[in-house]
C-alpha cells in the first residue's frame, strides 16, 4: 500500500467517527433556525452542545491515536489517555473502566493502547463494557483490554490484518487495525487476541 492510499483510508476512518456527532449538530442548528417553541429550542441546544462535545473529543483522540501529535520521544500520561479514550466512546452505548496505572508511557505505546481500545469498541456492535488494565510501573508497557457485550466479536478481516496476514485494508474499518499492527511491529511486540462468547480480549507487552 502506498502512502497516499494509506492516508486516504485513515482519513475515511476519522470522517466515519465524526459523521454522526457533526450531523447531529447540523440537525440541531436547523431546528433552532426553524423552530419558535421554547422547549424544542432548548432540546436543540442540548443536542448541539452534547454532539459538539463528542465531535471535539473524537478529534482530540484521533489527533493522538491516528496522527503525529507530539514530538519524537514524547511521553503521554495514561490518566490523560484514559480521558481521551472515554471521550472517544462518549455518545455511544459502550462504558469504559479505566484501570491503568497513573504513569507516563512513550507516545507510541500509548497510541498502541488507544488503537487497541478502538478495536475493542468496534467489537461491540450493540455496546457493552470495556475494561483497560495496564502494568503498574512506567517501565512495563503491557496492557490487557477486555470488551464484553452481546454479539462481541472481531471481524475476520480485522483478525487477519492484526495477525499480519497478506491482506490489504480495503476501507476505513480495516485501515485502523492495519495501523495498529504497524505500531505493534514498530514496538517489537504482538497483539494477542482471544474471542469467547460475549467477550473479546486484546493484550500486548
């Protein structure tokens, strides 16, 4: 895959995550423009405020998880990373339990953790619960993410991409696991996955 194709597919993924909250903001503005009923206008303002917050949180998440924010060798506070993951999940049906140590991690390890959290969220089509646990010290970078919910599963194409099998991502959904796989390779680690009934586990380190 050339760099242009990779960038285009990754942008498609970011746009996919933003379409719903941005669309809700637009709908709310249309109601404000047309509606004179005070109660309906108040509902529209709440919708705009909530949806704008979700969009901003997902942009901040994408800036770190998918982008090049931060200098080379930078570290990220895992407490702040947890806040960004929670923001990414806001507005949906998935709840987060963040059991990470309050330490700083190298940026690329934090990005790997964030991207695995995205895969865990995508594995819950009907929502559910995601639990993130990390090693207790700043020098150990292992983590375990458990996603539980009705119909929890990782799509076969995503599994193949994460295992490094010779398959090229074809859409915004599969490009993000490809980025995750490349991050793991960069860090000389592997993503270990298991799928049980109603639960998906991803671990690294």
